[in-house]
């Protein structure tokens, strides 16, 4: 069991609320719980379970009041059942200026997924018109069938670097509410085991990447 907790504050330095456990009776992996708060104070979120064979599987949750976890409800209908082994994880939700819901993920369905899913560096995307019915559109960044592990990042000075792992996507928005930057946790190293005894690089980074606006 790996429970998830919710805390909130109006500013980064606090004060922070008392931690509240999500679904105290729930037993399972870490949920990767990712909410978006609606104008009426309610909440829509995507969370995940972990299965031995099918990996990370995503589900929906709703809440009548965003700051009261007792109102959070799990909807036990899988959002993307067609995704293959390993699935997708680390959702980040937002609503665009046109009112359309979006989510980005650490996409884990690609080359050699069944054995080395943690080394996939691709991102996934899904959208919804109502926040309830979602469509997974596929790859948002990267190439899941690149046989050379990882994702090549091009820097403004002309240099490049291949990161073998990019997870935990978050987004930064401009003043108009459009996506301006993608933020991911990035790691190098070509090990084939996520444990401490393997070569997954000796550091991880926060990578901030500018996103072009069409």
C-alpha cells in the first residue's frame, strides 16, 4: 500500500493545510493523483493503479469540493483500456482557453515496453470536451519506437543531449492561458534496471523546454 495525500496553500511558503489522505480505505500503488479545479469549486482528476502485467492504468475521479477529500469519488472505469503493456502515468491536467480539458502523461507504451518501460522518454496526450469522456490521442513528444533509448533535446546554443528518461510532466502557461513551456524530470544513463545498483545516471534534472504556439 502506498497512500496519496492532499495538502494546499495559497502561496508556496505556506501556511499549508493539514495533510488529508485520499480514500483511506483504498489499497494499491501510488495514485499519481492529478486534479484540475473548476470554477464552481468542484474537482476532476485522473489517477492510476499499477497492475503486474498491464502496468499503469488510468481512471477518473471527481470531487464536490476541491479542498475536502471526503467528497472525492473514484470512478472505476478504465479511461484508456486499449493502451498496451505499461500504459501511461504521471498525468497533468489543464483546461485550455476554449474550455477543452487536456492531460499530458509519461507515455510508457513503445519499443521494449514490457521490460524497460521506465526508460521511455516520451509524453502522451489526451483530451475531453466535458472532463468525463476522454480520448487518448497518442504521442505528444518523443518517438516511442526509437531503438536508441531516450529523447534527444536540442538546446538554443546548438548543442544536443540524449536523456534516457523523462517523466513527471508539468506545464507553464502564458498570460493568455496557452502552454508556453514543458517541464519534465530528466535522467541519463542506459541501465536496464531502475534499482540503485544499475547505471541510470548519477543525477536527475528538471528540464524546462519552450513550446511553440501555433
